[in-house]
C-alpha cells in the first residue's frame, strides 16, 4: 500500500464520542478503475464492527468523513486544514504515473534510454498511448 489515507467519521452517540476509521488503499482503488468512490461509511463500519442495522451507522451516514495521515503521493492531494482529499485529482495523477512507467519501459527496451518526463518524445508516446486506449 504505497499510497493510502485514513478516513474517519467522528460522531457522538448516547453522550459518547466515537472516531471509527479505516486506512484506504488508494493504489487498489485507482487500479480497479472504478469511477465511483468507495462507500467509505460501509467500509469504516465493517472494519469497526458497527452493525449494518444499527443506530450508530445511521449517525455515521449523516456525519462528515474526515481524512488524515496520507502516505506516498496522496499527501499532495490532502488538505490538512479542511480534512479533505481530492480523489479525482489523485486518480488522474496515478493514471499518468502508471502510463509514464509503461512508456519509460518501452523507451528503455526499444531506444535504450530512459524517457524524460514532459519531453517531446514523452508527449508523442503519450499521445500514441492514449490514441490506442481510445480505439
């Protein structure tokens, strides 16, 4: 789990404070290619043994999800002041990094040289890569 972030849902129930949380594997999420975000409330509830028909879950569903403790590149998409995370921005970055890694391997195998990020060759290979994905 190179890129991850902790999602937590602080809430009060029956006069008691709770902060159930779960570490989200962002690489796994981005790799699956899901457009939708994972159901964080469900994941957090399951990992913290909160029943699917409980009052605690109902309170969690109307509470705000807060993010903290990012690892790897996830730090660049986390706002510590707001406790928010830019999932779409992270996913675009992650996909671009995966594409660059593949293109760099091709460049090393065929041309015998590493690919410079944002070079003309990188841009040309990326356009060919994207054209191939779209067809």
